[in-house]
C-alpha cells in the first residue's frame, strides 16, 4: 500500500511538473508575442515621426528658397526701375524703358591720333538707345520678365512659379511700391518693396 501511494504521489508530481512546464512555455510565448507587437508599434511610430520630420524639413527648405527667390526678384526690379528712363505702365502689367548697357558708346583713347571729331550729343530717349522691359504674370500663371530692344527679338525669363499676385503702384509721396504674393503651404505671403525713383 505504501508503495502504491508513493507511486501515486510520484505520478502526481510528474503531472504537476509537466503542466507547470507547459504553462511556463505558454507564458513565455505570450510575453514574446506582446513584446514583438510593442516593438512593431514603436518602430512604426518612429518611422511615422521620421517621415513627418523629413517632410517638414523639405517644406521648410522649399519655402525658404521661394522666399529668397522672390526677394531677389523684387530687388532686381527695384534696381531696374531706378535705372529706367520712362515708365510706360504700372499695375500688374509693368512696362518701362532703360538704356542699353553700351548705348553711350566707348570712351576715346587717352592720346588719340589724329584728334577725334566732336561726339554727337547723346539723347537717352532715342529708341535706338533703349530697351523695353516688362514684368507680368502670363497666361501660364508664372511671373515673367520680358526684354525687347528696337529691331531685335524679345527675350523672356521665368522668375517665379505660380505667384498669387504681382502689382507695382505709385504711392502718394511719389515713390513706387512693388508687391509680390507667394502661395506657400496653402497660405498667401505678401512681400513688398519701396522703390525710390528720382525720375518722374
């Protein structure tokens, strides 16, 4: 009887040990699955945040590049208007005339032989000495600069892609102001430049 009782106790202990091992293995597998799920979640969130950060950085660089290009356009426009001889139209279709870079001719030599004939009086309003410059938003929606000399072909240059608005107007105090609106991330940003032009 004692031997049978010992065998029963040994059998029960073996069964308990086997069940405990199975429960331990089941718990370890469940913990592993939970850990894997958490790791996948963290990895996915990290990738999402990294993608959002890269997108924001790219948009910031594009915004900065567009703003710098617009500022350069306005500064070049202001310089050209200060150099202009006449302003033919303001508003969204700006047109003015300025001198050709070599319109005044070459300076004579220091000791010419024989002495040169008197140079004719230079008239800056002669059409042969002028080029017509225009700034406007064309039908394609881009801001273009157009230059046309008398008797020569017109040359066009795209300055800004898809601006919101372009306008040049005369202020009450006599100065000119140029406004260029940019569409940046579904927002409109307006840049404005005051131009002091001594000529009427």
